[in-house]
């Protein structure tokens, strides 16, 4: 079974009807594979009639829903490029992406309708479309009103044509648009299908949003597996319980932070999860303490970790056998999930390191991105000999299990969100009273890591955490803002006046 384009995947889904839902939601709506694809084709027909220039972006700000998913997956059929955006971004961050991706259509769910007026003032060109269930503003069309004669699926579409842009944190203060082709996006779904993440024939639900590769990639896999995914609009403990208790979900995809929040929720009851068989997690490893708590809360449930990144998809999996017994390796990230995926540990020159030695993790295979949008030099630096240089330091053991030991980039993963320290530092540095600033990630029981700011204040100044986050409110998303603060007289510097963050972390943690 080989697909190289979304069209080929949709043809397969149309022709393999089991009669069961592939996508459903908590309201009881349900669509089989053929019905879902027919809806995509209708929406693509309407988008095509707008006469937009091929390659223009279709930005989507939506909770996980059938409508959100359909407009994302329909846009490529109309030769447009979907751009699902981070729901926690500020208007300024959204506006940057609208420009960067040359967006012609902005699709807004109910909670984000108030942004339309603000965005339209700054960017009058895009057409705004409503994708929610509430009342549609008079100046907008609802996505269902765009549906028209279904487009024909293109058997001969170029597999290297852009299929999606996913924005990730940038080390230069701006997010980077990761461009995936039809080939790389579909290859990621195939890898997950081969790896059985989620399992064919099981009902799956996830709280990962569609602007994350962890949200969109396994969702495409459901079309290949012809198996049900229950779409949850967001993470909320009561919604997770409802999905398992009332909608037959047996496999859940959550970040460890979400798992912690779920089992510590005051209304948590194990009775709601009696049918749960498997917990799948990503964005960070699971701690031994959390795993022990989960095993008490969910006796008999198995665990699988997924490791990946926006630029190379999710390709590495730590299966149930590594979560207990003699093979337990919960500090590992996993093994390649399918043939064609290769993980190498390389030195600075690209030479493969021996087993057990630490070097940079480089991912090779068909899931690797085409590149960063409008950033040729950064693309060239990230892609070497066809592989993606992750910026993570790691090693492989004698069973081929990958371990992530550190990060070359100063990325912080807080609550499953990627935060780049340089972006936060750049914002804080403009605050009056700040002479120097460094941002690092510190261990946190709830968030995995928390954003911690270390500030050298200007003479006579003493900025507080509340003052800093008040200043950042309209400049960065909330998850990027510091959760803790240290005021110091000086930062540890190298001879080249670069902050030595490993020393800074050691000072703060005592390690």
C-alpha cells in the first residue's frame, strides 16, 4: 500500500467503506470515510470557484472539529495551502503568519470570531470564513455555504507540491513555517499506520490540536486504517472522560502534562475509564512518578510514547514492552516505527557516532519537510544529506532505542508547547529596567518544564514576575511567558560574551 498524495489517500478512503464512522464528535455527528471525503471534495470545489492564485494560504483558527479538519484537508485539493495556526497566539503573531504564508482565506471558529475585526484592520486582503456552530456574522460566509460541485481527485498531482504549513518556534524571534509536501505528509500517516499508533479497529481520541503535527498526522492515519477517531475540541478532563465513557474510546493520545491534570482533577473517577486500553503520549518523556500514578489510576492499560518534531513528523515509538518489566526504558524515546525511517547519531561533521555515544539526532526518511518557508539558509542548515538535524542530543542503545539527552537549541517544552528562549528573551529585553536577560527551562512537576527568566536589572530597578508578564501579554502567547523569575547581578558568560546556559541551569537546579 503506497500513497504519495492526499488525492491517492482520499481515493483509497472513498473505495474502502466499512460502514463505520471514521470521524465523529462529542455531539454525536459521525462521518464514514467516503462521506468525509465527499465533503472535502465539495468544499474544495467551492474554494476552487473563488479563483484564488494557486499556492495561496488558507489560515485556520479552529478547535478540533469536523469543519476545522475538513477545511484543512480540502485546501490542497483546490491548489491552496492550509495553515492551521496556534490557538494561543496573539493577534500580532497571527498577523505575521498571515503575511508570511500569503494567506487569502482566514477560517475562524466561534471563540476566535472577535479577532476578525482586529485582523481585518491590519490585513484587509483575506476573506474571512466561519467554521463554528454558532451564529455566523453577517459579513462572513459559513464554510458549509462554500460547498459546491465536488472536485475530481487528481491521480497525477505532483507529490512534492505543498500540502500544509505548520508553524513552529523560531530561534530568531519569529516562528518558522514548516512546509510539508503531499509526499511527506502522507508518509507520516503511513508510518503511524505501520507502527499501529493508533491501532487499526480501535476507537481513538486525542487532545492534540490540528496545528501540531501530533494532531494532524495520526488523524490522517485514521483514513488509512478506516477506523474511528472521536474529535475532542480541546483538552478538558470532563471531555476526556465523556469520550471514553460515552463514545467508546479505547485509545487516548495525551501529553504527560494532560495525563497529570486528568488524574488529579477533583472530579476524576476511574469508573469513567473502565473501557480504556491504551494511553499514548508525546511531547516529552513520562516520569517514573507519573507512570506509577497512572498505573494505579488505570490498571491494565498499556503505554506507548511517540517522538517526533514538526520538521520530520512523528516516526519514533516506545512501545508497551518498554514501560514495564526487564525491558523498561521509560527514559527512552523509542525505535523507528516503519521501514524507510532511519535515525542516526552524528557528530558536527555528519559522521555517524558509535552505539552508546552522544551526538546530534538526525532523522532520515520520506517524512522530512520540504523546508522552511522563505528561509533558504535555515533550510540548508537544517537539512543535511537528506536528513533533518533535530538539534537534539541523543544516543542509541544496543536494542536501537533512542534516548534524548539534551538539546543543542535552547528549546523549552512546557505543557507540550515548544518555547524558544531567544524569542522570549527578545521580548523581555525591551522592558524598561532590564539590562540583560536569559531564559531557560527548569524541571516542573505539572508542566514538564517551566519557562524561567533570569534578569540582570538596571540600576535601581527591580522588575517583578507580574510586571514582566503584564508587559508580555500582547507580545507573546501565554504559554511562552515566564512562570518563575530570578534577579541576579550578572550572568555566566563565555569569552565571546555568550550566556553559558548550561552553567545557569546548574546554578538554578544545583545539578
